[in-house]
C-alpha cells in the first residue's frame, strides 16, 4: 500500500527550487493534480512566483 505524499514535502521542494533559481514570470507548472498540489500553501508559492497552473 502506497502512502500519499504529504503537502509539506511538495511545499518544501518547491521552496528550495525557488530559492535556487527564481523562475521568469509565466512559468507553466504541471502536476498530477494530487491533493498535495491543490493545497493553499503550494498554490500561494506558485502565485508569488507568477507561475501559471
């Protein structure tokens, strides 16, 4: 049985990626639409980076 990936894990990964290299506005983000990618924290980080979902 596979455990779902916690939202905190994807938020931390995105924060580290943004710190390493801030993307140009308009970055297109694609995910498998799992629940962890629909959370407010994850969406807020993407909006702040001016990414498109």
